C-alpha cells in the first residue's frame, strides 16, 4: 500500500460525472490505496444528512464499500494516535492547524508510511501528498 485516500477522492468516484483525471488515477492506483475509516465516517455523515430515498441508497453503498474494503480500510489505531500526538505539535501544523478529521487522516498516513491522495493538499502540512485531480 502506498496511498491513503482523502474523503474528496473517494467521494469523487461516487459522483454521477466524476473528474476524469481523478477517476483514471484511482483506477491505476486502486491496488496500492488504502481507505481511512475516517473518510468512511465523513461519507456516513453526508448520507445521514440526505432525505429518503437518497439516504438509504448511499447507506447501502457505504455498507458495501466497508464490506469490500477489507484490509485496505485503515483504522485510527494506537499507532495512529501516537503519530497524531506528534504531528499536531509540529510548528508548521500548530501555526496552520488542519481540521480535526484531516489531522487524523494525516496521522493514519504517517503511522503507515503512506502518501495522502487529496485535492486539498494544503490541508495536510508536513505530510507527503499527491493530487489525483492534477
């Protein structure tokens, strides 16, 4: 595994008309990509904000994603917790703190030696990033 997918990347693939560059990147790197459990949580948050029947359709989709993800679904675990504690204390991160979810995704990436694939590269200071939309 080389990459950790930010929520904006995994969400892009589910759009009716996804960004072609991002979709091509995902197809080329799917075997080398992990899905952070926090991105799944953010997608569930979005699903529960929808009205029916869209809500149930997205909940069903996310349940299938979680079931199929297997070992590529990476949790925020003890190793990530330690990485997060260190990460949020870096001077650059302290001066421009990312959102909580982004900082937790960054910690999962750091703990597992992965590059974050995201459109929002500036949300991940001090972390290796790649923008699949470019």
